[in-house]
C-alpha cells in the first residue's frame, strides 16, 4: 500500500517569491519585487526547496529557470496567488459598498416612486452588486425583516410587531388616486364625487390593505356604504388589464398612478378628479437593530433616503 503524499504548506510570501523569480529570472530582481534583501530571498528559496524536497530553479547563464517540478509548483502557485488577489479585491469592493448582495422590500408606492431610482443609482456605480427587491404588503415585509430575510424595508408598522426590534426612520404618507381607462364615462368630468362612483365596478387590493381601507373610510365619511361590486387582487398587472377592458375604477397610490399615466408607459388610463384628497397613514424605513447593515445595504439605504427627499421637494413645487 503506497504512502499518502505529505501536505505541502507554503506561505503566500513564499508563493510570491517563486512567482517573481520565474517572472524576472533573477533572484535580486525578485527580492526587490517582494521588498526583501537578496540574502533573505536566498534563504527563503532554500527553505521552500527543503519543504518541497526538490530543486525548483536551475541557475543558467541567462538567469534562473524553473525545473520540471518547479514548473508544476509554479502553476499551482499562480492559481493560488490569483485567487488570493481576487479575494482581496472582493473584500475591498464589499467594504466599499460596490459588491455583495442586498435584499430589500417595499410597499408599492415607494417601490415605484423612488426605490427604482435609488437602485439604478447604485447599479450605475456597482453593476455587479446583487440586489433583490420584493414588493409586498407591510405584514409580509415585516415578517421577512423580523426573520432576518431582508436588510431593510419600506413599510408601515403593525401592532403585532414589536417596534423596539427596529431602527425606524419616518418617510412619507401616500396620496390615493382613482384610476380608470381614458375613455371612462367620468373621465372628462371637472370633478367626480364618491356618490357618482359607488355604483361602478371596483378593483381593489385585498381586505386590510391601507389604500383599500382609506378608500372605504372615505365612502363612510360621507355617509355611503362600501361599493357592492368589488374584485379583490394584489396584482398590479391584473388591475391594469381589468381597467383597460371595463369601466371599473381602482384606488392606488399616486406614485403608481403617475408611473402608469406618463411616458414611456402611457397605459391609456386616467385619474378621476376628486374634490378632496384621500391620504394613507405614513410608512417608514425599517431595519433590524440586532443586524448591522452591510456597506452595500447602507449605500442603498442612503440613496433611498436621498431620492425620497427629492420626491418630497418636487411635490412641494
């Protein structure tokens, strides 16, 4: 039975020295490249050859040339050195916030209002950054955040979650817009009342969703019952398709409505002019206290805050 090969453990400095000797063909030049004296380089090479138990270089008139065993060791050394350099580069990029991965979540309004702009800003500077975004109701977002599945979320705080677990930054509230197809019977009205809308078909988010609850509360505030003809769906794509093929009305955040109305999307929809604004309770930027954000997550978080403030200023103009 053959004896298993012994483990050969060479240090990074030793690997670099033999690489530089092969590159320059001169021990003196290799020593200078490694910032060491020639005697020190000579001693290190002797130690490497003792560990390998073979000559790695032959001294020739034109310089030092690797032996056959030296060529084999050099091939492996170069691979290891490349990987070490790559690892150092990866770590440096991650520390600088231009590499790594981040997973965030948001309710629909901020997702389309300024999270997209923030992500585009980060990707322009760090195209290889791995960014994952989930657009979900606040309850689902907080569940993922509390479990440590997300770095930060843009969501509303719900009573079943302990707010002491989170870093909390107030952001914005949401204005509700009523969206319908451009040829809707009420699209040219100067102003539309809730009384005129109550008998139309509606497509709304699921029960409990803040925009739906704010809309139903608006009907109740003027003494009207809930609309009777409602289709419930959290899908924005289904909502757009439904509005395009019917006289249905949908309540959604103004950020989403403006995205659908303006180029380049121009979905053939319109907002119905209401005499009074309907607004939804504010949402927050939330992260876990017990989990510090990575440099990449911090850069994205800062960009989100910056774009939110920019949107707020534009709204005030």
